[in-house]
C-alpha cells in the first residue's frame, strides 16, 4: 500500500498469548471464545504486528513487538512464538537490517509493543536499531518509569531504559505531526498518553490503533480489556475515533489481531464492524 511518499508494509514479529478474560474484561467467555478460542491455560492467540513505512529518505517502524530478550520462563508464560517469523527476519524480506531503520515510533512502552526496541549482547542490553531515533510521549515516559502497582508488570525497564542511556530517545509532546505525513492521536484509557499514529496523504488514511482496539473483536464498544487503566475513558475514545474512521473512510491497522492486518469499518445496526466487502491489504 502506498500513502504519499511511503510504502506501507505489515511486519510480523511473532505470536504470543494473553489471558482471554483479561483481554475482554466484562464480556463473558461464552461470547469471546467463539471468535478467539483459548488454549488450556485460557490464553488467546495474538499477533505483535509492527508497521513499516519506507519513503522520503525514511525507514520508519511503528512498534516492535516482544523482542528476543526474554528467558524461557517468560516466553512460556506469554506463549511467545517466533518459530514462523520475528522482527529481524521479517525486515530481511524487504532487504532491511537494523542499521537501516531511521525512526521507531513507540505507541507505548508495554513489553509487547516495546520489547523489540533492545536486544541482549553478552552482558549488555543495547538499542536494536542503532541509527534510529525512538519517539515516545514524554507524559507516557513519566508513567512508565514510575508505574503504579496495577500496571508495573506491563513495563520491563530493559525494553526502554537503554534507549535513554544511549541517547536515542526523542520525546514527543501531545498530538500533531512528528514526521512528514505521520501524526499521532493521544488516548489515555489503556495507559497514560498512548500515541496512535495516523499516516495520511489527504486522500488515504491509515490509523494504527495499538491497544485502543487491539483486535477486530474489540470494535464492539463494550469489549474493553481488563488491562485498561480507565475503561470508561477507553469507551469514549473508541466512540470518537471509530465514528471518525467510518465518516472519513480510514483504514484501521490491527496490531494484535491474529488474522486481520487492516480493514475499513462501516456503521451497521449492530454497531461498527469490519467492511468485509473491501479488501485493503
């Protein structure tokens, strides 16, 4: 897909699993398991899908998946599976290696979005993309480095503190354009100051919704993760953004849906759903 100066490519970084009940909050299992079958430990399969933008002298990644640093215990807990593909091998398909990446936009610093920012070499943890700037909302950085007891387990300091040590962080401040043709919208229901990128040329718009709408199942307004710090805020944010997405014919890019990379959405009597008549990728 081309938007303005950019060619856009989905980058599969591997699969992992999280508890289905946590992923769907108050929605009964009898409903969510129809489209998201759990394993014997009640975990559902999730993608960790990044987005690559190439053009205008830039090679930009939006989010970077779980990465490869975690020990066998954590890999087992979160069912991390990189047997089919990982971040580096997926980039190789486009003849890219880590030094080629110029910019990394991190929606937020939870491990499944920022884990691939760093890698372990011997006894050191280093930035995976040595020549890139990493963009993080300053307000979110403060929250991630001073987490509450409720969300502390979602932040792993090795994913992001080395970025500060190596002076590759670029703090973003609020909404607006952060790179040519790439702006961000802020949402606060899932975590403080999550930045959702919008890529647009005035005709076509892709919205990278990260954990605001992690899968197509979460298009339904009440289907909100128990992980969200402020679920009622998420509810209002979903209403606002999904209505704009329908009215302006945005393409929604799904980071965690194991089957659907991206889709346009339409308004129906049952709510806002994927437009199955239009294939976008």
